[in-house]
C-alpha cells in the first residue's frame, strides 16, 4: 500500500510547488525519507520510509541541477584513455537518473567489447549510440541483462565509421550523493571477430579427463558468430536465376547473423564414472551446454548442426543431456554418467533452445521460435573444466526414481476415462490424494519394499550420501521419540539441491501417506529460496519415510547432507488427536474452537448436532502472529495458511464418515484470508466439520492459529424499506435466507434522474441485482461478478414507481448482511 501514500505526498508537493518536475519531486521524496534498515540506500528498503512533513518542509532552492542528457552528447561526452586498443573509465552516479557519457571513434568493421561492473547495491545499464559520419544515429542499443551487483557486457559490431557513445546510468534512477554508486567501464577494440575455428566439422578433441582449458592453455575459446561474406557456400547452379540466388544468399546470411555460435568438443573415458562439465560464465552471454553420443552426432551433416528444433524439416541430433539452469553472465555445469568405449560430443553455445523450456515450446506450433532471436556474442573467452569420479554404491540399494515406482496396466484412453470418472465421483480430498499426490501413494508390495530398503535415521544426527543416477531417490526411516516439530536442513550446490518428501506409514492400511515436502524453488514468489529447510510435525512411535531426490534430477559429484533437530515439543492444539473422523471432537456449546496445523498435512475433525432446522454461518479466522508472539521460533512456522472448511452430514448418525457422506460435503475456502459461509442444518441431525490447511507448497508444520466459529444465522425478518441517508441517497440492509426467493424493494423516483444502484454483499454470496417497472416488468438484471463482489446498475429512470430485486444466484443464505444503496444525480 506504499504507492498511494507516496502518490499522495507527491501531489501535496506539486500543490505547494507547481513548477517542480517529476525528477525533482522524486529527489525530494528520496532525500527526506526516513532511513530504515541498513544505513543509507539498500536493496530492501531503498531510500527509506516516505516522510510527508519533511518533504513539504524541503527547501526547493537547494535542489541540484540535474544533468540527465545533453543536446550535444558528443561535445559533453568524456573520451577515455585508450592504449593498445584497450580503455578504462571510472565514474559515480550522484544524482537521480544521471547518465555519464563516454565517446570513442570507431571504424567500419571494428568490434568493441564493453564491460561494466559496479557497486553491489546498484543495477547499472549501458546505453550505446552509434553516430555516423553525418552525426545521425545509425544504431541505438540498451544493455541491462543482469541485476544489481553483476557485470553487464556487450560486444558491439560497428558497421560504418563514426563515433560510439556509451552512456552509463542506474537502471532505476538510484544514486548516492556520497559516491557509493561507483562503476568501472572497460573497453576492448578489435579489427575483426575473434574466431576460435571450432565447428561441427572441426571439433576440438580433449585428450584425457580430468581436463582444464585454462591450465592446459588451450584456446582461447569464444562465442562469436562471424557473418558470411562470400558466395562460396551458396547454390551456384546455372539454372538458378540471379534474383533467386540473391534472395537465397540474403535468407541464409540473415540466419547465420543472429549471433548463434556452436562450439564442439569430443572426448571419451577409460572407465565408467560420473562426469562434471563446467563452463565458466561469460559476462553478457547466456551459455547452454548439450552432450551428444558421438555415433548419433556424426550421422548429421556438419552444415545442419546448430539448426534450431523449430525447423520441422530437421530434428537432431538429440542431446542425451543438457544444461541451462543459470542466467546471463553465469556459468553452466552439466553432470552425467559416462561409459568407456563411447565417444561424447560437448556443445557449448550462446543460443538457448526455447523448444525445451515451457511455456515457449507451446508457441512452436505457430512458428514462434528462435527465428527472431538475436544471441549476444563476446570477445571474452570462456574456459572448460571436466572432472570425473566413481561414486560409492547407492546408500539404500533402491535407486529407482519415483516414476519407475508407478506403473499402469490400462491403456491411455482407460486412464483418461478413470480420471474423468474420479473427478466427478470422488471428494476433492480423495481426488487430490489420488492425483496431485499420486507419486506418494504406492501399491502395497511397493510400500513393503520401501520400508525394507530404507535405512534407519536417528533424529538429531547428520546423514550423508550421493545421487548416483538420474532420478535417484534415497530413503530414510524415521521413528520419533517425541511429538514435536522437527527441522530438517539440507545443503545445496550448483548441481545438487535435495528435495525431501515425508511420508507416514499407516500400519493398519499398509499404505504410505503424504505428510509434507520441501521444494527449493518458490513457485509463489519465484526464484530459489534462501534456505533449504523443511519443518514437519512428527508423532511419537509412528513410522515415517523421508525420500530425498535431487531437484535437478541428475547425478552429482557433490555429497548431500541432511540434519535434523527438535524445534518444539508437543505443539498440537488441545483438541488433538482429532485428525480422523472417528476422533472428531464435539464442539463446545458456543461452537467456537481455536486450533493449529502443527502436525503438517492434517485435518482437524469436529462434530455437532443441530437442535432444529436452521441456517448456520461459519467463520474461520487466521490472524497474523506478531514477532513477539513467535517467541523466537522460525518465521517459516508462521506463514499465512490457506484454510478450508468442510461440512458433512452424518446421514446414518453412526459417528463415521462414509464415501457417500464425504461426496456430499459442502466446501468453504479461503486464500490467505478469512473463510466465511453458511449452510442449512436439520433438526436432530449430526454433522462433521473438517478443517484443513489447503497450502499447496509443502503443507509442512504451521503454528499459525485459526479460530473457527459456527453460529445460528439471525432471522432475516421483514424487508426493511429504503431510507434516505443523505440528499439523493437511499440505503437499507438485510439478510439472505436459504431459498431462491428474490427480495423486492419499492423505489419511488420523484424526477427523471441518472441512477446508480449498488448491491454490496458478503463474501459467501453471489449477488444478483435487478430493476423492474411499476408492473414488475424486468428492465435490467446484472450478475457480472462472483462471490463477495458488489453488483451495479447505472441507468436513467423517469419519474415513477419501480421495484429493486436482490437475491443470491445459488439461492444460498448468509449470516452477514448485504447493503442496498441508490444514488440519484
């Protein structure tokens, strides 16, 4: 909510000083902000908290002169000192949106490698302008490929003589009056492309493993794509007309000039081992690695290598392994199992293939692919390192991956039909367990194999191991001595990041059930999490299986470690154990309970009997816990929950839930907000109330409390007429009962008026709003929005009598009131 506050302060500033420019307003707000967090500008709080009083008291006479641009950039630009075709320039960004300009003369055909690095807290950007001999701009490039603290780089190809202008600025207009925003610009000028000469037809052969191009002084290797400048590669058949030949050359040159470069390296191993290939990052370039089997690779003509897979006339060679996990300027590491007697081909390229990366692959059908992509080149060399090791045997002797642990005997069509049938007949919780968590619900024979294979792990200790094969899963058996919340911690490296899934063994059913999992990637906020921890509630004397798998799915030469510790003993609420229907706790007389989901993927069951036919309303609130209330416990235990409440009638009154009773459940959901709803209860009937945390990203232990209240709805009574609250405004409130009847209100219009009718409704109602004439003939009806959103009618009404109708689209009721308002203009 900071944006409207800042906008309000800015408007006050402009009201007081109408001649201020947007840049000056921004400067005042930043200079008068209250410094919070790390002293000075920081990436978490920026310049601080806006201070309206200080901003309005700022002396505008002290505003500095902003030099963001110049009418004559060439005249104002600095010419850095260049010796032996290399130059360097240093500078500061001390004012908002400041741009520092540098200039160098260039000749047609020259290549200028630009590298910009600066202070860690600032995100710098390069603006490149090429002025021709007549001072007109012939090219304009902006470079901002990485975030703060990382190096920007760009290789510029001058196509004609002129002057190259390089502007350096902060991408977000940040600055430091004290000079903390300091950068260094490096320039390297070459008369031609730096070409390493490596192609598919002439690969570089690596004699032995381990290998380092740096220590063995091989190369240098570059990712540059030299344009074609002769006709020798083109069709020269005499039957081809000159126009067709020119067109053919133009198309092929355009294809070759997209900057894509493919370097190939061949190698083999003397013994079976795990190989790790690492290519050091090149600023300005997004590197991708592919590994092929030599036999398949050599089946492809050299001139077809590097072709993109969007071309339907060509598919191959197909890589056996690939890696593009990092971004621009970062290196890439690829790990795979190599065998003796096999030739392998490593492809190092700056052309990321989008075909393999959703959602880009879905555009392939429409011809959207790399045709329009231009891949940055670089005159900064890259280096290759390859090492190999023979890893110890698999820790549990059970190296199967989770996909191999499942099998289907049905045909594809039968599986789809079963999916559709289950979606219609099963309760959402049953369906979720069967499909969303299908990897963790195995056949009984497989469960026994898992229990036998898993070595015992003692909580509070450290275990280590390796991921030896693609999709390898390592198992651990855990039997807690205490009820409590345990923290599992995992290390991570560039090639190894453990994902853990915790399963509980049900001895009676001989099944494994999902409890919690950790995912190193944050799918809600995006990006990898800063830590790789899992908090899970475990019960005393129960048996759990902890499954570990590499997030990258491949093998790794890096050893993983898993450690654990007890964070909190007996964290359950006072109603536990009530996680099964047969353990349901009878609601107290006030039908209000407070609980939590400390034991992870649990369901809390409650039970009550209705003494008469009536409408009940329910609310479930999950308040945010303050830092003081956390009492030093990890913040991860107090994340917002996504609660859901299910109401299920115990039709036969036996205190058990049948499949039919579950399928008739009424569901109420909330998403990081309160749950509200209403339902009808019958006299003498008993009901189950199930409360669950519908949190998709792990469902680990949570100490965020919830408060559930179930109260009889107030009687709606007679319709309260519209009353005048202010001039030209009428209003009333009421309640929806559980029926499909429309509530009608009289509306008398004393003169022709533009009229706005609003129906504001509670969260559990999908309102329908209508206007009728004096004979109750419908004029207009609206239901544009869903539950909880107001409905509006705007129209011109002539003098006369009308009726306004309101109802719930589903015929439901609510314990919360609605409000009907009429405004005349």
